[in-house]
């Protein structure tokens, strides 16, 4: 009976272990980057006339995302919120009376948007959708804003992105999108403090009127982007580096097995 040389068997085992380990690391990296995020990741405190983009990837293999709910904080309200029409989606904007009114140059604000719900569209597997929200003014009395989000799938399952990351702690399993608010540079005014959000949007900083209003969808068809959502979080990068390290160790093990096999043959 033909037998496989020990050296060849060792090489095959080393290659198999390396491949399986690398595959596991890449899978974990993909899962770590699949949550809802907000872009840009930071703005200056009190920034005015900017845009926040909520990126929603679909991480289910057999179901599509059919509903997205983003909850805006009311203890540190975002003022002058306007929703950009999104083809195929209908936005419902809910306002809430503030416990503590906010004084601005244009008067006292007593209401602010507390929830935005998008329905009617579909985000399929391997796709993501960007939802743009313009604002008139960000708060200047906090260091970050967490936007808790519910993502509903066509099979009825709901992904709850509501866990807030504690300062200096590890990222939770279901993190909420978080916007960091940085200190203004010396001499900056409110409008000068805006940071890279692309083009600014015209939105007032006065009170949002009405409750449960709907934003009309655009009539031009534009399917969701057919590309996997990318994430810049450090966890995914760390996992990628770990994968490279494992690959190098696997090659080293294979080389060691080759040398050992040759010595044994001698």
C-alpha cells in the first residue's frame, strides 16, 4: 500500500491549521465591522449646519433590512434636524418636548427631534445603505452623543444597536453609533467649528414644528449600494494584523517540518 511520507503529512497539517485559523480571524473581523455607524465620527462641540450619515449594513444571510429606527438624545438635543429624502424609503420624524429648553441666538427651543424611522426600502445581504440627516446645531455641553438604533429584518428579527461604549472600555457586542464631540480650537466660532462632513446642509436652528411628520421620498430610482460596509474600528484592524501573524507562523511551522523531514531521511 502506498503511504504518504511523514514530511508531506506534516506540511499538509501545518497548511490546514494556518488556513483554518486565518479564516476564523477574517470571519470575526467581518462580524466586528457589521454594526450601524455614524459618519463622520466626530464634530466640534456646538458645530452648526452639518450632516450626519448613518451607515446601515445588512449582516443577515437570508433576510433583508426593511426598517431602521434612530433615536436622538433629548438630554443633549440636536437642533434643526432635517432628513434628506432617500429613494425607496419614507422617513417619519418624531419630535419631543424638551425637559430643559435650549436658549439660542434665534430664541428658546422647546422641542427637538427624538426619533427618525425609515421604512419602505430594502437592504439586502452584502449591501449597506447611508441615511443622511442634516442638523442646525450640536450641543456644546457633552463629550459624545449616542444614537441608539433598531434594525428590523424581513424575517421579523430585530438587531438592537443600543449599548454605549464606556470611556476606556472595550466595545460592547451591540454598540450604538457614537459621535464624539471635541473642544473648539481657540478663536473658532460656531460655524468655523464644523468638521469634515462633506457639504453643509441648510437647516435652521429654531424649533422643529409638529410631531410624527413624514419626509417625502425621492422619485428617482437608486438601489442600495452593492458593496460590503467597511469599518475603521480598531478591533477589525487588530484582527487583520493577527491574521497576518498567524499566516507567518504557519509558514514557519511548514518550513520547520520540511527541515525535520529531510534530517530524518538522512
